[in-house]
C-alpha cells in the first residue's frame, strides 16, 4: 500500500510537496524523504505529531528517546512504521523541523493507493521554495515580539486596558471587599 502525503508551510504561501511512500516504511524514512525534498540537512532534532482535525497535537513520534519519565508510549521514528499510527485518508500530522523556534510543516494523508508498494519514497510534486531551515534568532524574536504587541493591542481594543482604576467603579462599589 502506498500513502500520498501533501505537505505545506504556514511560512511560504506557494510551498507544497507531495511525497509517496510505502505505508510500511518507518517514520524515519518519511522524515528523510521530506528533508531531501526541501534540501535540509539531517543533523537536527525533528518530530512528527499526529493531530486531530483542528491540528491539535496528540501522539509524538520522535527521532530519539529523550528519556522522559512518562506512562505514555514512546514512538521512535526508526522503530515505528507509518501504517501503525496513520490509517485513513485525511489524517493530519505536523512535522516539526526546528525545535528551537517550533517551525513546522503541516501534512495530510491525501490518498491511499492499495495493491502497490514502493521501495523508496518519491517526491511527486514540488512547488515553491521551502522556508529556510534555520532562521536568524534576533529576527525571529523581533517578529514574535511584534506579533505579541499586536495581540495585546487587539486585546486592549476589545476588552479595554488592563489597568485597574478605583474611580471607574460604580458608586458604592469602592467599599465592597
């Protein structure tokens, strides 16, 4: 069985990849196919996250065991076959390629092709340039700071400022404790 994944980025509008891979391949093989398709090096930590329909992260498939003490199952890319966790068309995943800044690709299983197999994964569609693998952290921090400032301004506009002023209380409420 072959899986066809569509991959997009929230950083680059015209970026798109489609990867066809044998359903029995490991997540590590899928990771390497994605990184090859975008020209990234393979020396960074990455993870896949299985997601719900609203892109909420559920199970994580990691490159290496981080040694966390948890009762949850630990899924390692090299040991986990894709079809163990991904079983139906429309399944969503996030591939986090940059842990430091939490930059990711968004993936969806677009098609299951039964009765066929693939020895090696194929990039069957390649549109647009991928976002840079690494970003300048100062520029990234400035972008985040700007987004936070914008969000705060919107909150203040919608909900009023966050400063408490006793003079704004209705008459008689200032003694309420």
